[in-house]
C-alpha cells in the first residue's frame, strides 16, 4: 500500500477534526521555536483516536438502549473509523521508515 503526499495531508487534516465537537489536536510546545515534537503529535493522535472510539461506543450503546439517534451513531462510527484508519496508516509508515533505516549500510 502506497500513501501519496496528498493522501497523507488529507488524512492528517481529518485527524485534526476527529470527534466533531472535540478540540482539534495542536502540538504542545513550551517554546514556540520548536513547534512540537513527533512524539507529542503521535500522542495527540492516539488520544483523539481513543476519544473517537469511546464516543462511537457510547453512541452505539445509547442507540441500543433506545435513547440515541441513528444519525449520531453513524457519524460517530465514521469518525472513529477514519481516525483508526489514519493511525494504522501512520503506524505502517513509521514501521516502513524504521525498516528502511535499519537496512541502510553504514
């Protein structure tokens, strides 16, 4: 599976808006010169993905109990699926980059 630059940019854009009403991810940095680290970006993506999955689970449980709206369930599941797909794609790219680095001859 090959991920182009445009695909990666659009996936990253979707991650920024995961969860609908949740606050978009912004890397936290104590000094503005650095702009955040890769670790903090990954941590934020994992947190947002977990939040989206929990929101989808709560919406599904509310629908089963007869207290939820089907549109909310579908929207929450769609956001959770997109977030999870993005995290899997990022993981695959990181593993691929690590494998390429390990193959390099010194």
